[in-house]
C-alpha cells in the first residue's frame, strides 16, 4: 500500500508541475499536430507524462532501498534497465524525429540490461520443442528481447485516447501483482503496486480531459515494465504458466499483429506508416458517433474520453479469466485464441456496420444522420 501511495503522490505532483509549466516547455514537449490521421485532440498538449511514472517508481525504489534493501536494490536495477526504452520514447516526444526502429532497438537494449542485471530471460513457454531450444541461452536471449520490445511497441500503439493505455496497464499490473503476491514474490508485487500508483496519479490529469499525454516515453516505459515483470514472474516462479502474461497482453499484442497484417498484406503499405483504422479509432468514429453532437463545444474531447471504456471492457475479457486460470496452460492457450476470435468478430462487425445496437452510444433527441459520422 505504501508503494502505491508514494508513487501516486509523486506522479500526481510531477504531472501537475508539467501542466502548470507548459508555457515554458511547450515548444519541445507539446503535441501540436492536431490534424494527423491518429490525432484526436484539438489543442496542443504536453506529451511527457511518462516522466511522472518514471519518477514515481524511482521514489518507491529509493524508499525501499532504505526500509527493505533486499527489494529496493533490485527495483532500482529494474528502473536502470528501463532507462533506454524510456529515453528513446522521450527523445521522440521532444524531437518528433526518432524512428520506430530506433525506439525498438533501444527497448531491446533495455531487455538486454534486464537479462544481465536481473536474469530476466524467457526459459519456458510450455511448448516442448521451444522449451528445449530455450535451454540454449542465445535463443532465450533473442526471444526475450524480441518479446519485451514487442510488448512495449504494442502498448504504444494502443495509446490513442485519453486513459486508454493507462487503464489497460493498470489492469495488467493489478493481475501481475495479484499473482506475484500469491506466490510470495515481494519484488514483483511491489513493482506492480508502484506502477499502479504512478499511473493513477497520472490519470487524474489525463482522463477524461486529456490535460497531458503519456507520450512515447510513457508508453514504452509501461510496455517495457509489463514485459520485464512478466518474464521475471515466470522465470522466478515455476508454478506460473507462461501463458498467463500472454493472455494479459493479448489485446495490445493482437492489435499490433493484426495491424501489421492489415497494412502489409491487405493494403500493401509499410507496417510503420500510421493509418486511421485501428480498432480504437473505429470505435471512436462509429460506436461513439451519437454520444455528442458534432458541433458542440468540447465534442472531440468528449468522444475521446467515451472511447476508452470500450477498450477497457475488451481488455478485461482477457485479464479477468487470466487471473482465474494463471496456473493452467491449456486453458490459457484456449483463451488466447478465443480472444483473437472475439477481436476479429468485433473489428469486422464495426467495419460492416453490424455492431449490436446496445454497443452504440446514442444521443437522445439528436437527429444528426449517419452521414455526420466522424465529424470533428
């Protein structure tokens, strides 16, 4: 509980200071591009909220360093490992010139540091042939860095609306923390508690009004921490199925994989180029279209905030069953594939306008026709 409180207070205060001092650093930190295909805000907003999360975890690590060094020291090592991933994203937030490949490579460097400093490596997937290969450390190292970088990039991809990535990550950290507590892994549940506190302190200012964004620094930091804690949880606790964290992150990961397939195979474009048909964007344009009138003040901010709960609910369809069956690999495997089918069904339904009426928010007494869909 102390970890949550300390991280939340530090994150809340740092976020407030960033917002209040925006006039001093907006030229560097503000997301001023409001017309891009993946932009859903109508005024410049600081995008360095990840700094608050980092300082929240640092505060908890320093506090634990003095009250419980056995936990505090490795938590600081964990923070050190996360530094390249965070700094790569932060550099993009400030310069807008850091490529996706560069950020991925820096996240892989973070995974390498975690492998070296904390022995955070994939050693089993409960798949016989792969498990045999993972006994050879080069294979383990390669899959570890690819997996962690992939999760970090996936969290960045779903970071499209106020509170979306933040609340999804809160649920994931809560699930990881619950299982870590159950198996007695004090380091990991303390780290999860600190991350939850840091995100909640940030969300006070991010949701629903969007006064500050996570930015790439925050998204890559959250994604790296989820990946690293997942790997450590499985490596340090043999009773935890490796498919437990896989199910926890299935929403952002499958969103990423499907995005690559959609862009490369279906549309013949580079997977690194942005487009406007991610699932959360379709929900924004089609399911929330009646919630507020297209000409009302604050329309875009309202739609932005109303979109995220849909994805919170979708993610919870994976997270809650994962918590129930965290030991059972066979059940977790089935649930991973079941979630993929649900995602595809929902995506197809929205594209074809076959969504069940109960999922569409409608504004009473509004006679705007469907041609007004997506009005901003």
